[in-house]
C-alpha cells in the first residue's frame, strides 16, 4: 500500500543485502544502508528513497518497479472513445439516460449493453471515425516507454489496438470485444463473471498479481479496481468519487504528471 509504504519510511529496516534476490547493482541504495556490518535506520541517512527502494526494488533506470495499470477511455484518450462513438453513431437520449442510471437502477453491464446496442454502423466506419478523432493524453508515450503499463479497459480490443498502432505504441491490452452486428453492436465480455467485491463486471478480477501496483483511471468502471492498488491516480468522475469516499489518491490531468509522480 502506498499509505503503508509511507508509514514504513523512517522505520528502522534491517536488511541483509546478501539475502536480496535482486542483483546488488540494482540496489545501489541498499548498499548505503550497510554501515560496517550493521544495517542502520533509514532516518539516519536522511534519504527517504533508501527505505522505499528496499521495499519496491529499483530497476537499473532508477524508476521504482511499480506495476502500472492504465485505463484507456478518458485516461489515455482525452475524451472517452466509447462516448465519442455513442455521440456520433448511437442514440443520444438512451446514452444520456443510461449514464444517469449507472450504478443506481442499471448495472455497468446493463448500461454498456444498452448503449452499444444503439450503434448499428459498420465497424470500419466507426474505426475510421475514431482513428481520425481520438486524441491521446499528454505524457502517454513517456508513460508507456518508462512503465510498460497494462491497458485494462472496459472498451474493445478492436478499437484500442488500431489506436495504439497509430501512436506507434505496443502494450499489453486486456479488454472486451465487440461483435458489430448490423442490428446493434453486441459486447463479448472478456470475463462475464461478476466481481466478488462490487458485484459488477468490474476490472478488479483482471488486475495483475504484481505488487506494488499503481492504478490510473477516470471513471465508474475504475472504482473497485483502483481500491486494490497501492497508489491511485485519478481524474474526473473517479477523482470525485474517491474524494467523496475519503479515499486517498493523486489527482492528475496529464500523464506527464503521473510519470513525474512515479519517479518521485
Ligand atoms: Mg475510463
Ligand atoms: Zn469490483
């Protein structure tokens, strides 16, 4: 936990460097803890990164080995690309009503299926629109290069991957698939089992096991998964929700800010 990590800063940590499985060259800070044959409290060294590095390990680039999970719509993309599709090709009244009912009278699954069923254009037409209209958030390329994040999305492989290709970025993607039927698009859910924590078709079930983990998101479908992370970076509706719930998070506008925060 990020909060736990902060709590550990300043506590005495006794570490036998020889026992660390990570190559010692990657743990330059750890050597600083060795003082003669005694490990000394990190506070005596006046360097907070020392303690943090012992818990997270450090890559040779000096960036903490934090697993980064990244939402796609409204997080990587400046505007939610599903909303862009619904606005352009779907039924705007149904879209607006479904978003109002989300989490109240309709589940996430019901909202997504109701909304996407109002899109009936051929997939190629929709993709051409997205490739022309979707803009990625500042700092995305830097975040991708430095942290190799997992893209975990409630959206669709068929729309995310061509946009990643357009950006010249190659990342692992976990998302759903779309069956673009002429009588209304149908979602092929990657994982149709509801989450044990929230009961929704939520992303928590598909989080990687690696810890520590940072989660970066913006919306309703990020709520539950974000709570499983050690650090939460949030904007827009997710930020408002976490604030209302009293959950600590780091607010971001650009992904450049997230890269800087992860390096701090
Ligand atoms: Mg989103
Ligand atoms: Zn959940």
